[in-house]
C-alpha cells in the first residue's frame, strides 16, 4: 500500500503519523505506578520481536505515513541489540527518539548521536533521593540526575517526565520548574493514570488545575507565558519569562487531547494498541511470522479506535476498575 492508502486514518478523521515501539518488557527500576509490586508475567523471549521484525514492521508503518518513531520499554537501553535496532531504524525516513530512565544512558551517548537520536525523554518523579528510592524501589537517584545533566551538556533535547501523585511529590512542582531557570530542559507534569496493578485512585491524582494553581501562587501573571503547542501535542506548554527551559502539563485524565491524537503503540511482543487506555490489541507479529500482510490488521485496529480514551469518555467511567484493569500494566505497554 502507498502513503495515500489511508490505513492509518481512523473513523474520526485522525491520521496517525507517530508510532511508539516498546523494545522490552523488563526494566532496571521498579516504579510503583508502572509496575505492580508483585512484578509482571514477562513474555517468553521467543514471543518478543527480533530487531529484524521491529525494522520490518516499522518500515511498513513508515511506508503508510508514519514520520516519527519513539522507542520505549521497560528500559529500552537494557536490550542488548539496541545499537543494531537504532542503526536499522535510523535508515528510515523518520524522526527517531527514545524514552529512558537514564540509569545507564551515559554508556550510549555516542551511539545515540551516531544515529541522530537527539530527542530524549527521561523519567524523574522526585528531586529528593529518598522519595526517588521509594517510588522506583532502587537507589539510583544520583546516577540518574548526573546523567540528565550530561545529556544536556552533550546537546540532547531533554524532556523530563514527572508523574504527579498527591501528597507524595506535588509539593515539588515549583522545585521542578525552578530547574528550568538555568537548564534548557522541558519539565512535563503528567496526571497519574490508571493501569493494571498500579492501585490508581482519583484521589491520588494531581490535576492540570492543581498544577496551574500552584504556578499562579508562586509566579506573577507577567512572569508566566503560555507557549504555542505543537500540532498533535499531548501537553499544554508554559515558560517562566527569563528562564532557559519550559514546563508543560499532560492532562490525559481531566483534559484529554484525544481530538488531535496521532499516536499508535506497538508492544514488545508485537501487539498493536490503538490507544494507551484501550484494553484491545491486534497481533501483528504472528501475521508477520506467517508471511501474511499486516496492513489489513493495522487498518482494522486504527478504524476501531474510540474517539476518547479507549471509550472511557467520562471521569466516572475512568473510575470503573473493570474498564481499565483488563489493560496491561504500563511497563508492558511501553512508556
């Protein structure tokens, strides 16, 4: 099929040009909003996509209109063949980026540069070492923070993802924004979202309105500048005048961006998810291995996409455990 086949357009007129590919279900951290305390049932290695299969599937998406690919996990950098995956995908006419927890990213600086991967999303949910240890169940704060500074020094465009949880790190919002005073970094506050095993409760969520209230309390109206959001952006972007960096809020729960969504997700075991919130999946890997075309499967999956949040179009529906507990844990979807 050609770029004009429209297999990536859903019934609501949304064209999907952005593919997020999870490379691995494993991680070297254990963040409690991402991984259940008891862990997850990992797919057998034979069920995971090989680097050749990742490339073949990605190439089909690119031929049909995908212009941006982000690699996720788990932690994608712990996959042993990550250099080969980066090299293969960098050969496609696509913008390539990666999401990492930054624990070991210092070892991959040259590989990332060699494959023109300069857009890096890193996760850091607290600037307090003890809180970091609590939420990640690992004592890696110093290494992660040092590596974030290294990425900035090496010329990477860094976005820092901060999942906000009430009475845990919501008192650090202004501290995070203050990082943007001297660092050319984008801080992105993310509303806590429900996934299997993460004990989501709406009372734990820090909303877009809550963040803005804190910002307005700490800065004057003349200091706060609303930035122009990029097309299909998930975030509402702001800047404090005179600061080098910026901050943003991703309000998937209270103010979803579904109308302009252009994202699809491919799990490490080759399942296509048309929405982060959807429990439905479409098996691309089995068809590929059988020598069958995956394009009809892609088209069917895209056309089945709900208008809003996997069909959970109200806060009330989002609070129904049976509607989101059938979804995967975040670690096996891909960040």
